[in-house]
């Protein structure tokens, strides 16, 4: 038997990473803190009891891509106020992963974060994970004019803003639905997280439970000296 050579990503020149539950594992339950604040926000703004507020929050997430997009469309919510409030959580659940940093460091080419969160939240998370120096830019929800993934227009905004050639890009995400528009424009798609290996979606090219070993094993083009 020969050793597994690892996924062939030698064509990749731009590496796009989702932020939450991708650059750190969902087992941290960090997003759970944010989701609780979202539920409280929805309950306060709508007057609904917590259980109904949670159901509405999840419905907006499903129908609009984010809870925020649903609140903006149906309740005229100010996005900056919402984002400031729901992201105001403790960062204690997040810890740096030296293996992940080393695996990202070896990737040749450009690296960007592509998130439905806001810039301030992304900066805080990257700083806490000791990954801020690994990325040249953050494409955040304000840069997308508050139109979230998986809307195709958001992918077009990203590629235009950062001169990304989709066929030379790889996109890492924990949300399967956000990979569909990426695949449609030619990006190599990688689903990350505990449910990745069970995915049968045809638009998912690679699947991995853990990001660091996948990146460490990947075949990449040689960096220019």
C-alpha cells in the first residue's frame, strides 16, 4: 500500500476561510454564546417569549442566510447595533492552535477571511486565535452591503473587491449551503467540521472533520523563492 498523498490543491492561489466554527472547532461552543445574545435581541425587539424568539431567529437564518438579514428585512433593525450587541461575548472559550497556524503558514499565495460577521468580531477572534498575521484581508458583512453568504451577489462582491479568480481559489466552510455558490463559480470547496464526512452534496469537493491536518497534508504549489 502507498501512503495517501493528500488532497491536490496545487492549483490554488487564493485561500478563503470562513471564520466562526471553521477557524476554531464548534466544540468550543463559542458561537452558542453569540446565539444566546441573538435570541435575547430578537425577544426584546419583537416582544416574543424566548422560545418563539429562538424559532424566529432560526427561521430568519434559514430564509435569509443570517438572523440579521431577516431582522433588517422584516423589522428595520440597524445592523451595526445588532452586531455590536450580539458579538459582545467573552473570548475565553477560544485558544490558539499551533498546529493550525503552522498549517496555514505553509499555504502559498493569498489568504483571506470570508465571514458573515462584522470586521470587529473577526479581528477579535483572529487575535485571540493568534491568526491575525496569517490573512491579508477580511471580507465581512459590511463589505458585502449586509447581504450574507450564500447569496451569489456576495461571492461576486468578494471576487471583485479582492481580484479573486474563482478557479484558482479554495473556500473552507462549516456550512454546506455556503459552498454551493462557491462551486457554481468554479471555486474548490472544502466542508469542515463534525458533519462534513456525512455530506453527499455534489458541490462539495473535499470533506474534513479537522482543518489543521487537512491543510498540513494537502499538496500545494511551491512558493516562489
